């Protein structure tokens, strides 16, 4: 471990790898600290096709294509009994959305960062952060050797995911009261899946007929996901915390609750009929969504889930992490070239981050609580997008009843016009 470098990145997920690779490709000395050893299990297997833009930027596209992840045909949403399907091809996308095993996806990006010159130290847990005129310093513990040390960079980037290392230290990580949800998920073998033809298919058809990501509503605002992968199917439920308080806080009780909910949910239960839950695969996230505090300041930037986490009902998480990592790297590059403008540049980074977050939050929220200033910010942000992207957001906001923010901001007439002809309604999913 060196004592100094240009930039220290904490975390080896997509946001951290994107930041580190982009900076290394610009010629900076980057050290990345990761407390786990890749490949490591994490959730979030459905990717919208926007991620290819950032894969292109860091030169990782060919490696991701070579892995052979499952292409996904689009989305199937069954919300309060109404079934709708959409396809990304209808919005001009020529490269596929994907269903990925995140342990493989993340490792490919991390290995690519190493190939770009990033010095990677796994099994190293980052600790206290401090910044002074000498630079930005992170204390760390080598988890294998049990040794402690510190490393100083000109900037530190917190990409620690939901650990939110810097935000917790600064007392600025606050739960999002509009999303008092928790998530329980696991993996199944031999589940059926829904394709874009509106039919359920056996798992053996995956290689010839791409799957859709299937979302089914649970109650007023909860939902479930069903994401076929190459060797298993990821299934999760997102529910208000109060719904599971009656279940004892034990692995056995949560697994039983999870299975019962999956099996009794329309469409989801039918897809899982005959499937087997993989032993010890059930996991939980309790602090589901939170808002950012300060995401850039003296000697630091915060990216991805370390800054904010929004209910990922529309699979925005990885793209948002890579987006924030990309703009962080560009901003850091400018800060190092123009040290007299750091404050202005960090404010611009924060504005870009929060504006894009506002769009994601408006699409996922079950009601309007943002206020006029935030609504104006979101409206202004969306106007930068092309017409095809606006049309995609209009369709997505109509797939559930959670996006009344978006409808309120842009008006029902405009939303209906941009969504026209871009999705289809089904009476039912046909089973063999």
C-alpha cells in the first residue's frame, strides 16, 4: 500500500470502478480500497441499456460483451391486475438491456480498472476520513493481515455503496421517509419466465427467446421482481417495513415470509410453480432508501449508492452509479488542473448529481412530496433529454401508479402523447 497517490477510491462496485478507471485513463495515480474479495455477491441484476454509454467511456464494452450475459427484451409489469409490456427497441436502443450476475459484472469492471493502471487492494476496510492542507487521508485496516495504516490523496472518492462511509461519519445520511421499505430476495432454480410475446416459457427457452424483467405489485406501493439469469432466477419483494414487523427477526422466519409472499402473489407465484429456492440464498436490506447530504466538499466526492439510494423499481441503480462515477472523474480532473476553481466545480458536480437523482425519484415515488423548487429542477433536467428518452420516461411512469410526481410535473396530456403506441396491454400472461 503506498502512502500517497493522486486519488483514493473507496469501493469496487460499478461506481467506484468507473471513477477509478476514468481517472487512471487520464494518467492519474489511483488507489482503490475494497473491503471484500471479488467476485462478491450483491443484488441488482437488471440493467437498462443506458449503461453501455459509460462502458464505452471507460473502454470496458468488449469485455462485458464477451461475457455473454443474458439480453433482456424489455419489461413486463403487472400492477393492480393490469398487465403492460414495453421494449427498449421501441425507443431507438440498438444495444440490449441485460440481466447480469452482479458478482461477475462487478469483477469484470474491477479487473478492467486494474488493467487500466488502478492499484487495487481488496480485503482492506476504509475507516476515518480527514482532510487538511496536506491532502485527504483515509485510515484503513488490512483485514487479512490485521494491520492498520493510512493513505493520502489529493481527493478521496467514497463509492462504498450502502455503507455510506463518509455520509455516516459526517452525520449526513438520512433515511427517505417516502420510502420506508425493506427488501427481501433470494434465488430460485428452474423458474418459468415471461418473454416479450406475452407468454410464460420454461427456463430452457432462455437462450432462444430473451426474457423480460417482470414486476408485480404488492399492495398499494410494494412490488416484486423476477429476473432470469443464466443459472438461476433472482426474485425479490419490496415492502413497507410495517408489513414484516410481525415476522420474527430470524433467518427462518424471514425466509418463510418471503416464500409465502412469492407463492401467493399473482403471476409471480405461477412463474415459481415447480421452482426450488436455492438454500441459504435469502438476504435482506432494511435501510432501503436514503437521501444525500453533502456529496462534494474539501478533498472528497461521494458517488453512487454511497450518496443516495432510490427504490430501484425501474433498474436505474447501476446506471446511476456509473453516471455519477463518470461525472466525478471529469470533475476531479478539472479540479486538479484548475485548483482555484474547485469550489465552483464541486457545486456543479453536486447540481448534476442531485438533478438526475430528482428525475429517478420522481419516477419511483408513490406521491408528490418534493416541493415546487425540486419539481422545477426535475422539469429543467428532463428538458435536456432527447424526445425518445422523454417518451421512455412517459411510458415507464405509466406502468405503475407510483409516478404521480412525473404526471403532476409534466401534465397528463403531454405524458399520454409521448407514451402513445410505446407499450401494449395484455389481458393475461399465457402459460403452457
